C-alpha cells in the first residue's frame, strides 16, 4: 500500500497544479479580451469626438456664428450633452450665460488650464465634480478659444459601448466601470457575477476601466475542481485494482499533459496573433467604409495600417504552414543561385512601416561584390524576416537594428543584431526548439507562436548551413545565418 499511496498523492498534486495552471491561463485570456475592448472603445470615442471638433472648427471659422447655430450642432451630435466656449481670459463666449447647474462643473476646469496648454494647443480630458469633460483648443477668427463639452451618458452607452462591445465573442461578461467603480455598461446582468480583472483606459475616459466578469457557475476553477474530484475518485478506485498499471498510467498522463499544454500554448498564441491584426484590419476597414474619415492624409494612414497588418498576418500564416510542412516531412526547397543584396533590401522594405513607427535606427552593411549564393529565396527571406521581427519585438529603449552580410571562410554570414533585452546564456541552446519561449516576464508579455527560430534553424540546415546566436542579458542579441557559398557544401 505504501507505493500505491505515494502514487495517489502524486496524482492529486498534479491535478491541483492543473487547477492553478487553468486559472492562470483563463486570466491571461480575460486580460487580452479586456485590453482589446479598451482599444476599440478608445478608438471609437476618439473618432466620434474628432468628427464633432472638426465640424465645430468649421463653424467657428465662418463669418458669423451665434448661439443658435452652436446649439443646433450640439443637438445634432448625440455624444455631446453640453458645450461651453471661453476666451483666453476665461470669459464665457457660448452660451451667453450658465445653464442649469453647469457652472459648478465647468468653471473649475479653467483653473486646470495652464498657459502652456494655450500655447501648445491640442485636447485633453479633465475630471470635474466627478464628470469627464473634453477640453480642446480651436481657432475662432484667428484667435484661440477654449472648447469644453460634457458627454451624454446614454449616447456613450448606445453609440460607443454597445457598438464596440455588443458583438464581442466571449463567454465572459464585459462591463464598463466609471471612476468610482460603478457599472456604466455591461453586456449582461452582473447579478452574482464574479469579477475577474479590469483594465484602465489609457485615454478618453480617465480613471474608467473595462472589467471582465464571470457568469454565475462559470468559473474555470469550479469546473476544474469538479474534474479534480472525479479524477481523484477514479484514481483511488484504480489503485485498489492494479497498482502496477497505475504507475504506467501516471507516467503516460504526465507526458500527455505536457504535450497538451504545449499544443494549448501554441493554439492560444497563434489565435491571439491572428486575432490582433484581423481586429485592426476590420476596425479600420469599417471606419473607412462608414465614411467617418474625411481627411485624405488620415485615410492614407489607415490604408498603411491595413497593409502593414495584412503583411504581418501573411508572415504568421506562412510560419504556421511551413511549420506544419516541416512536421509532416513535406517541406521542399527550390535552391538556385540568388543575389544577396536584393533579398536583404526586399525583406527590410516589408518592415519599413513598423520600423518607422517604432523609431528604430536601421543600419545595413552588405559587402560589395558578393557572389550569388545557392538558396531558396522565399525560405531564406522568411528566416530573415523572423529574425528582424524578433529584433523589433524584443527591443526595449535602445531601438537600433543592424543587418550585415559578409563572406567568412567560404560561407555567407547574414546577421541581425539588436540592442534589446538579450538572452541568458543558459537558455541560448533551447531557443531553437519548437514552442520554446524564454522564461522571463519581459518576454512572456510579448505574444508569439514559439516556432519562428525553429523555422530559421530548419531553413539553415536544409541549406547545409547553421544559425548561431551571440547574446548577453540586457545587452542585445546577434543572430547569424550561415549559408555555404558553393552548392555542393
């Protein structure tokens, strides 16, 4: 009975660990849902407010504008509940007198407007007497005026929250909480629902947050606990029947659990990376389709974002498909003599937008008179793209990337170097294994499929080459793809 008791204890501990891991995974997914909801609400709100301010600027730039015209504009804008306009000396320009109890809300904000804001211009959110006010600096006949308006809460619920969160596919309940933690909007009733976590808005709604709730009885921990009870009972019964078989079953269960966790992490990461660019493409596409962007420069910016996210999506799909072919032994390569410099240039051009947006300094050094090297252009380009993508993803404050191509002892060495967070020495051998992620909080916060470097290694070996890494934690990394110059190497 002593060995049987030990095996039973180990099984119970394993199930408890499964319970904790399932709860942690659910919280990560809930945080992703809340973060995505926050971004969608902020973008929708920003577009609606910019549209109103653009129309208001047109009126203020006109020959004559009066209270009746401005009141009509407010009446046409569902999001705006009340509008006030002040000059630089704090005099009320519109309306001619305070309405209702608005003086107690709008007058204090004048003390929060610094001379620097009058000089810089722009817009900001101000909380006054518990109400969020949007303050912006516009021009009226060449003179700056301060525009402040309060949002209509009902319009905020219907036109912003419901439009962005109403169709969100999630088994959880997503709610909007105000600065006092009171629910302002929720997709379903919060009665007896369990709050999981919340994510604060970065802009638009100061101190407001998106909260994720679990419906009654839907807690993953409760579900896992029921499974724990069932498995523990079955485990105990099996111990009484065949002790030797349970030892083998426990070892098999442990291997299956590890493989299932790897597959689960892979699917979750791929799903997240697919969902993010798709959400951005859909959001910007819907905005353009609805005609809400009237400025040509802003439309071009939206088109560039859609193109960038489409390229990112294509790279991710190519990685997954190639990984599937490699696992199935179906990956083939068309190796022909190829010029090196155009390959590096074309790959870097595909990353031109994210590099520019991230403020990266890119240095390219290609040795002159490099010979054509036998390679599969698409495969090597994909490997180089994975290395550049990793350099962008894991760079922190020092945003510099260098791409070199030189001949070293009869081999072509293509290197991608960054000044990012680096890789500890004890983990540098493992990073080329499939699904492996460096086990630090800085890297775990950056989602990825975990197969990019495995693909790079396979491409290098298929060309009778290799891939090496030189890195130091906190001092950046240099990945080098070594390819033989002669095809019979």
